[in-house]
C-alpha cells in the first residue's frame, strides 16, 4: 500500500500519524494542509490504492517556481523526523464500497510501521447537534480504549469534551445509544477498526456547516495544538496573531477560483 519516494522505506517507529477524514467542509484535509505547510514537512511516499478516485495535480505546497511543477496525487505521506511526526493527506473521495477496505489496509500498515499513535482530524454536520452540544464548544474527541489509558487524563485536564453517544434511531424511545458522526466520512469506520486492532487513535472533530471552511480549519489546528504543541502558541489576546502562526499553502490562493474577470464590468 505504501510506496516510498526513495529506495528504502522510512522508519516510522514511534511516530505520530496525523491524517484527515474526508468529511463535511473538508475541514480535516484543510487542517492537514496547514500543518504540512507550516512545518514544511517533506514528502516521503504515497499510497498506491484502488480505494480512492484517481487524481493528479501540481505541488500544493510550492514555495518557488522550481518546485511548483512537482506532481501530487490522491494519498501522500509527509514526515518531520525531528518531531517524530508524519502526516497522511487525502485529496479525493472514496470509490463506492471501498472505504472499509481502505480503513482495514491503513490500520494494518500503521501496525506494521509501529506508529505510536494516530490522530484523525474530522468534522460533523452542525445541524445534527442536540441542545447540549449547541450550548457548548463545537469540538469533540474520541479515544480508543488503548489511547484512553495514555492520554485520557491529559485531555480531561484540558477540559476537552468527549463525543456524546446518541440514539441509533433518533425519535425512537428505546433505541440503544451509540457513537454517531453524521457527515464524518470514514471517521467512525477508522475508530471501530482501531478499537478492534488495539491501535492508539484519537479523533478530534468540529461541528461545522458547508461553506468557506478555512476558519474552521484554523480553529481545528489551534485546538489540536493545545494538546500536541506542534508549534509554540503565542500568548496574545488578538486572535489574528494566532492565525498568522499557521502558514497557508500556496494552493489556497485558488481555493475559490481566480476571481471575476474584469471584462464582465
């Protein structure tokens, strides 16, 4: 599944894997973009898989004309050995009925690579929030049982809120409670597979609506940074300062197209 860029496969033992779920507003993918761009992570390989819709494009993190023509594909792996950090970026949707096999292959690769833990950045439809969720912060987390033992207390000290269980069939009084993540894509499948394979995994998500979700991506990486300390947070009351700590990739300039042509006016 994993194909290295070099001649030998990198050693990921003890690394933390950050990855997105292709979910509502693409918030997880935008957040991973910010992390890769800010830390200037190097591409070390890609996933050769038939589970994702094929795509190819220019280097989304180009910093100069020299590297702007490098190609990128649908699933690439970036690494920062100095921080024992790696990131998987997904850039296309799943082919029908292929999301579950992808989750199984991914978790098997994580286990073979001996990664220390996996953190999935995701999102969920805000219009599915119940009254309690609407009155609280828009962030939630989920931990596998193995992850709960190592970081559960730390997240409680940060006053993070765990994802609540809800009825399997809303509106039916005696339906059992379960974890539901509407609009979360493969989030629930990854969580279930990781629980079964005893993988240390944390899901960090935000309740959002479709639209311009760049602010949601900034919110998510800042929230994650409170825990992981990926970059040193600045003590400043001005929210624009904390946003400027994160470097937007060059590809975001065309996120909503190239603007209106002057000829229209």
